[in-house]
């Protein structure tokens, strides 16, 4: 697994990609266009649409559609075709569709989501984990777990240790920036109680404390990785920004 695939890096890269030279609206246009094309089934040559049709479909002005399509093409999200209009004169129009590669990856995510759901049902059945009869109780229970593990700073710490494998108190503090020593100490202690991180006192002089993920913490981070990857994927933000200027069309 490459370092660029870690959750912390995914979040950072997502933030950078969202702040393109055209601002947040640029990313929003790309996301809106992609969603609109998915919903309309514009995924093959027969269904391909020109820029005007796409602008009317998602109610975005023509210049912004052009910009979103250009960036999406460079990222391997969209694909252009020249469709004959008048065979006698050789006139063609440029039409657009979602790229086959992007659709293939979309199916992989759908299949993965279905497999994850089946796994949850199988585990719950095998371990006799019963869902509360009251739906609200089930929602509250899940939220309690999520808030405990992924509350403020906890996710940052989890992602940081997943990326770096291990880090001392001051290293974590410098990486997080705006957290106080007291709050960081409390967060680390809580995560240690939850069995997510391990605290080791090294036999150095003076003694030094080092933190790392337990097997439970590592697995939690790994299970969360597809969520960040999927969110980036559905916004057409998988490719690194430097690819936009190089003409590369790969989806990574």
C-alpha cells in the first residue's frame, strides 16, 4: 500500500483538489455534472450529449460546463467523441460521456459496498448481534460509537499514526497544530482505553513515550480508507492536481 493511499493523505489531497484555481465552485461543478450524467445514464456513445445539452441538464452556464468537462477529461472522468452531423459536409459535433474506466471503477465500489453489507449481516448473525427493535436506539448506538472514536482530533490522530506508524507526543502535537497539551493527552488516553493506540515508554535517557496503532486501530483505519477513496472518486478528484496540466488522463 503506497503512502499516498493513507486516510490522512486522502483528506489532505481532497482539500487541495477542492481548492482549484477557480475556487470551491469548480469542484462543485464537476461533482454536479458527474452526478447529473450518472443519473441520466450518459455512459455510452449513443447517450453522449453536447455541452449545451449538459448545461441544460444540470443548470450550469456553458463556460462552467466547458471548464468542468476539460478538468474531468484530464482526470479520466469524462470522454469526448466527434459525432457526425452531416456526412455530406463532414460536419461533426463534440459530445461527452462518462469514461468506461470511470464506470468500471464505479461498479467496483458498488460491488464492494454490497460485499461489505453482506459481511456485516454474516458477522452479526454469527456473533448473535441483534439490532435493537427501536430504529432510533440503533441510530443512537451507532452515533455513540462514531462520536467516541471519530470525535474531534481522534480521527486526526488515527490517520496520523496510520501514516507514520509511530510518533512521540511532541511529533503528534506539531502535526495537529492547534491542539493543547492537555486536550492531546486526554485524547491519547481515551484512544488507548478504547484499544486503538498503544503507548510505549522507551528505555532512553530521558525516557520517551511513543504512540502507535494497535491491531484494532490499524484495522479501523484500513476499514475507513475506502470511505475517503469513494468520496474522492465520486467527485472526480482522484487524479493529482499536477496531472491537470500535463494532459494525463489516468484515474488513480
